[in-house]
C-alpha cells in the first residue's frame, strides 16, 4: 500500500529508541580528509543517464534479472519538507491521489488495468513519501511492447496529469485519516517526543509526512492542486527504468513523452534544508504505560558524510571495520550468567539532512540501567585506551572480503529493483554509483592498506561533551527510579577514569571436526528427470533430495525434517522441548562455546539452525559452495556434540523473564495472545507466554530432549536446492550425513486434540489509550484437501481481499488496509482457516464487520465476476513465472511435497491449476468455506470504552 517513510528504527523488546536512518553498521564517517582536487568517482558505464532540455532526468539500464520484467521509478524531489502550514500532509495525500485517476486512466482504471497485466496493487504497484522525496514504483512484464508504452504513459501521467477530482479527494480523506489512526500508539507517541529533539527542532521536526488532522480534514482541493503544480515539475523529477528492455527504444519513448513537461511560471526555488549542529546538549526522559522495557540511547550528532570519491570509499571501509569489531565485543559481554544488558550496540551511523551520528544504545532489566550503560561504555573506553587487536582486524577484514567475493560472484544475478533503488539515491542525494566492478576492485586492492592504527583512531570521534542527546525510555511505573542527567554524566566519567584491561583475542583456526567419522554410502539413487531431482538413500537411512539450479551463482538452501516434535513429550516437558533448539544453539557446538563459535564462523556463509516444532524436528540453513563442508560439519555436530552453556542460558532466561514483565503493557500483545489462546481452545500449549512458563524451562531437560530428537537420523529427509554439483556433493553427503547416528526408530507426531472452537464466538478486549480498534474475524471448519481446492482457495483469498479493499477502503473510507489470509492443513484431519483483519475507528467496528459479511455473502450468492478471475489469473501467472526461477520457490514446494508424501512433479502443474480456475469453481469454495456457522469475532477497543 502507499505509505510514507520516516527513517528511524525501533529497537526490539518493546523499547522505543530513535536510531538514525535505521542503520548502525555501514555508514560513512570521515576519517581521511579529501584533497580539494580529488576526482569524483566514475558513473557506472552500464547506465544511460540523460537530461532533457526541460531539466527532466532519466536513468536506463538493461538487466535480465528477472527476465521479461522491468521496473519503473518516478522520483520527485518533493516531500513534506516543502509544505507550508496550510499544506501539512499534502505531499503524502498527493501520492495517494496518483492512484485515484489520471488523464489517461480515470478513477480506478489505473489499478484495474495494471491488475489485468499481472501487477498487484500494494505488493508491486506502490509509492512512498518522505521528508524530501516522493517515489512511485511500477514493476511490469516487459515481454509485450504495449506494456512498456503503458508504463511510460502512467509515469508521464503521474508527473503532471493526476486528475485530482473533488469527489476522489473527499473519499481519500477518510483513507488517510485511517492510515494516521493505524500508526497511533506508543511508538508514535515516543517518536513525536524524540524526533524533534534529535532533529534540533529544525523544519524537519515540524514536517512529519503524515501531516495534521486539521489540514487533512479541511484543506480545499485548490490547495493540493496548487502544491502539485508548484512542485511536480521536470527539474525536480527523474525516471528510472531497469530491466529486460531495449535501452534505445526506452530512451526514445522518454524523450517523446516527457519533453513537453513544463515548470510553472515563476516556479519557487526548491530550497535544500538541513539540520544544523547547535553545539548544545539535551537530556530527555520518556515514560508511558505501554512501553515494554527500559532503555537508554546516547546520540552524538556530527556533520554528515558523502559518497563521491575514493576517500569516501576508504572512510566507509574504516568505519565498517570499526563498527563490526566494537559490536562483536559488546555482543560477547552479553553472553554471561548475569548479563549487564538485554541488548547493547554502539557505533557510527547516518542521520539525515546533513547530519551523521554516533550511537550508544542499551536495553536493560528494571533498575539495571547503570550496569547496562556502563557495560557498553566500558567497551568503547577499552578501545580508546588500548585499541583493537590485529587478530580481530584480520578476522573482520577477511569476513568483509568474503562478503564482497560472494556479492561479486552474484553480480549477474542482481535484481533490477536493486539497481533502481541505487539510482534513486543518486538522483536524490547526488551519491556516486561507480558500479560493482569498480567497488569490488577497490576493496580487494585497498583493504589490506588500512592499518589497525587508522581504525583505532576513529575512537577520538566519541566526544561526549557537545551535540549530545540522551534519551531514556521506560514504563510509567519506573518513572521515580530513572536517573537524571548529572547521574548519567557521572557514569560516563566513572568509566573514563577506569584503567581497563586489554582485550584478549585468540587463535580460532583448526577443524571443527577433528576426527572424521566413519562415512556412510549412497545405497540407492533415483533420478526424477521431469523435475530435475536426484534422490539418495544413505546406508544409515537418511534420505537426501537434491535440486540443482542456476538461479543464483552461489546459493545453497537446505532443510530437513523428521516426524515427532514436541508432541511426543508431556505438557510438563513442553516448554523445555519447544525451547531446546534455541538453548542448544545459544550454547555453541562441539568444542566451541557461544563466544568462540561466531569467531570460528566469521566470514563464512554458513547458517545452520535446528528446530523442534509440534510434529517435526530438523535443521534448516543456507550455505555458499565454498563453505558447504563447514555447513555439513555443523549439521553433524548438532547431531553428535550438542552442548549446554549453563551460564549463558541462565543469562538468556533471566532476560526473557524481565521482558515478559512488561509484555502486557502493549495492547497489541494482549490482543494477539487472546486470539492465540481462544484459537487453541485454551489448550495448555496455546496459552500466551508468562513468567510461570519461563520458570518451567529446565535447560538440562532441554538438552536431553534435543539429544533424543537428534539421536536417530534414519527417518530424516534432507532437501538441498541451489548451486549444487551432484557429483562433488556426494562425498560430503556420505562423509557427514552418512555418518549421522541411526537407531531406526519409527515415530509420528501425535494428535494432541488442539482444535479451533466451533460455533459463533465474540470476544472484545479493552486495552490501550488510543482511539482505535483492531478487528479480526476467523472462520474455520473441515476441508477437502486436494490440489484443485488449494488453488481455488488461493483465488478466493485474493479476490476477497480486493473486494474488501474496494468496499471498506474505497467506498466506506473506513480503513487504510485490510487483510485476508487463508490456510489449510491435512493434520490431524483436513481443516481450513480464513482470517480477515483490519483496523478502524471504534465507532465504525459494527458497520465494517457487517460490510465484510456482506461482501462474503455476495461471493457466496453470485460468485466473483469474470473480471475478478481475469485479474487473479494474470497476477498469479505472472507471479509463478517469476517464482519458478527462484531457489526459494522450488525449495519450499519440494519440502512441502515430500513432507506430505506428494508427487514433486505437481510443482510443474501450478500454471495449469491457475488456468482451470473459473467463476463457478471459486464460488463453490466460497459456499463451502465462507461459512459463518463457525466464526470467532475478535475486537480490540481502547480502555476508555469499557463499561
């Protein structure tokens, strides 16, 4: 859906802290000063860049990933920062209006036309408004010339021919007010208090893109029309086209369509706004009853950075190395029996509008803010006193180069949207885009020249004396226990006066598996030529499925499963069982503890994650070709040398207990947990998290259960998809998977009798301060489990979603968005679930629920229209065309097919199933499954409405 962007990040655990730009580890902070005459970086020669006489800019690049697709971005240097007091929110409102009619596509014809082309509204067709920009994005199938021509016409219409009809403006007011309502909550309240301070009370602090309710409800149509004419002009616009296209043809069409764009007479100057440093400090405490935990953030604002020269690239490298090493140390500190913090970070980051920043962030248990903040600050001070070590530096450098090697290897698989987004920043911020070849060669050539002394010198920029903001955010009940500014400054002084020990690093070379196990053998091979699959049966009973692809240059995805899961254990063991994988994975593996293992794996693309679900256990992950043996060793070690680190796990459980204390401050958590409990019919295993449940976790029992679940590989199936060479993979499979323990157990997951309750149930929860409501309707029942039904249910989901958007959003103006999700399962007996959700004003709940039921009844009574079916088929067919060329699509489908004992060749029939969908077939599943005999109605309302 259309939206607006404010660049900040909310830390997890219910902590609401502003982090500049949402990025902490890869921003450019100057370390070297540029020479005055330093040359600008060259622009990527694969891109055609042009500017028309009227000032309109364009970027065009041919790229065939994905094939027969192209992305179009219309970029406007127009955002909320340009709004006058009577225009607050109109840049964003204007973005919405672009989808409500243009010169060549009146009313809703634009969205309808694109849906017939196979473009999904929201998922594909989208836009956003920020402080300084509005960007429209349109990905299309490029295999038909008329699609290209239409896309260019749409972009041209958006540039200066949005219809702006009064009735559409009036209808859209309600939608945008609901978008504004949807965002209300503790996050919004904290943001409104922190961002003005962070932005030094500049113009940015008074120009949030969503605007004010007063302006949104009262502005005259001529005001938004005037804003459009004033700012949507060629000298502030660019068109970016990347994809499987004829570049010369695109350029000629752009010249033909956009050369007639004109700027208004006496067009106002497009001022560049910045946030100036004030050389002042601030201290802010924020408490709120809905905040989920205690946190402190220290921000040191500094002049912004650029990315235009080789010096900028070098500075990027230096800060990347610095941030990586510092945060690796901080992470280590958190791995102990009584960790000083729940989450801690520090490093250089980018802010906005001419500013960058240094951040220290810590989230702690109640009354432990001093301990947590000092722990993070201690690692900063340790670097100041003794610097990083050469072994740390060598490890991080190698990790960085390995990442670059992998990215460079995938350069011909780069998605068109990735390039397009890069060129958006080129136009908006004048960033360099020299291309991956240039950057890769620079990194390889120069990273060895970056000295440890150069990286250590960055610590001098941690100057806490000026341009400093301190934010403390906490639950309301902790208000009286929070420190004041002089106390926090005393903490800083305490640490700076300590004489700290030097950090000790170690040598982490050597093999993960010192003594190779006795290898197994492939005893049976089956080739499924129709789907390009090789199946192996190993001597220990393990089954291996191999699907080689060329969709990526270097990506191997794997999953495994074995029947059993937590269902085989009594309720008294449930919490120990369900948490066993995270407890074991958090303890390290084999001879490596949780602090050492990340260093051993540094620079390797090898991610291995064990799991135990209700009915299965297994190991999932991803690997590069080069690191596949490491991946196999990790799998082997989880089966044979799992371990328990008592101190680390006790610390993690302590953090979990602390986080649960404030979980129910948040109304969204209360709502979600209530839904979960009722949907599980209050079965013990479906009850929400609590302190009591955490106390039931026995780490020693968790390890026992984990070892039991992975004691027998004879019923495990492993599925590998991606850059596989079957012949070279075979020795690794035999060596490691063939050596897994096998005792030939025969197990199946148990039916625990957990069922969604039948009948009509209504549950209203009163929680929260904001005047907003959340609604969820859940329909459920028995299901005929077959392929035809699956595809018709998918069509029903998409069509019902469109109908509800048209009714609840466009006609009623009562919601910003709604969602429909349909699931089905074959265990324990075939069943289905239809979930419909939306947010709205409390006073509109009953009306919109009835409107939802009316739309369902219409589908039951009359079925969808032929146009509805046409749109679904177009969208789904185009989606399959793309998905079938991805490892994720094949892998997910293969795992599901094998797990359900289904023929994997059915994957090749997906397009056929789409073609077989008709008005009558969708109407039939609507009649069968939009059954309100079993419906649960959940409503979340503010506390003020509780009688």
